[in-house]
């Protein structure tokens, strides 16, 4: 639970950093008018470059932290149950395929 909270705090801090650096980058691009016009004409996606590089790990930390907090509340997956269900589905699918093969030959 503590790790999840720490990851959410890191994610929020990274979002704040992404917002401030993105704002500073756009201010720099449009503060120097020539660079701003060239970026708009030739590479408009570069205006969001710093924001995209920092916001992606920020989202990762937020979602990972949320998942770690949720898993503490007795939500475990029994691997044997998952394997049993998938093997039942696999045998049903195999039977269906074999049935279609025989029906198609007739």
C-alpha cells in the first residue's frame, strides 16, 4: 500500500514537471518568433515533445500505483483456476473444430 501511494505521488510530481516544462518549451518556441513559426510549419508535433516524454512515465507511475493499492485488498489470482478455465475452453474449441471438419467433409 505504501509503495502504491509513493508511486502515485511520483506520478503527480512528474505530471507537474511535464506541465511546467511543456509550458516553458512553448514559451521559448513562441518567444523567439522565428523558431515558433518554423516549428509550426515544419514540425508541429515538436511543440508537445517535452510534455509527451514526461507525461508517459507519469501515467505509468499513476496507473502502477493505483494497481498496487487495489491489489492489497485481497484481490489475488489463483493461477490454477485460470489454467483450469483456459483448458476447459481449449477442449471445447478443439471439439468444435473437429466437428466442423467432419461436417465440412460430408
